[in-house]
C-alpha cells in the first residue's frame, strides 16, 4: 500500500486477491479438506507473489520489514512478520497513505461511514482481526518477544541490511522503524 498512481487494474486485482483470502481463509480453517477453498487460496497467493500487482506503481514496505524478520533470528515466517508490522506501519504512515487506506477500507472491508480517521482505524482493526482469526498473532509479545531486547536487534538487522531509509519516499528512517516496532509490541 503506497499512494494513488491511477493503477486501476492493479488496485482491483490486489483487492480481489484480498477479498478472496478474507472469504476463503476462514473456510480453509473450518474445512481443511475442501480442495476448492485451498485451490482458491493457493491461486490468490500465487497471484499476489508473481509481481503483476506491483506493475506501474511503487511497492509497499511489508517485504522490507519481513526480510530481517520480526524476531531477528528467523523464528517467525513472512506472514507472521507482516501480521505484526502492517497494522503498526499503516497507523504510523496513515497521513501519507490516507487515500489508499480509505480506498482499502471501502473496497476491501466495506467501511464507508465515519470520519476519515475512524474509517482508517476501522480498516486497520479489521485487518488485525482477520490475521488473528486466521491464527496469526499481531504483536511481538504474542510470540514471547520482549520489545526491550527485540526492537534493538531488529533495528540492528535493518541497519546491517542497509535498510535505513525505507518506503516509496525513502522516509522511513531507523527512528520511524523504532516507532513502528514499539507500536507492534
């Protein structure tokens, strides 16, 4: 999630992938032998990873934060790291990502009432709730990770990987990353 670039096809494609995961994810947990549900999830995941939705636009930060893993030693997988980081990241960058977050709120979660900030808060909360519903905790503490020791290790990993200015505008410094990790405790 970055900023509007009039990438209508890419936006709708990404939203369709998300809607499929939101619809079929819980079904996969309830009906693990349901081939059609599993096939839809795998097809959605394949489409999300093949790079097509990123054409003609800047890409988001999820992968950047997932590389050094949220616990610094790869005990957490990519999805777990994203579930921890995304809600805090979106909250931190809510002003810069306002238009896209409002679009996400409306098109993915059907959140259309309330002030802009209320709708953004509701979309972030719905995202966090979905991750939790899928059995993917959304806080560092949910994994037994102490923020006081984990966050400095995470920041050191970002620095080690040369990831000191992240984001589509290169405006997420280590200080901003610290705030994001603190919010994800």
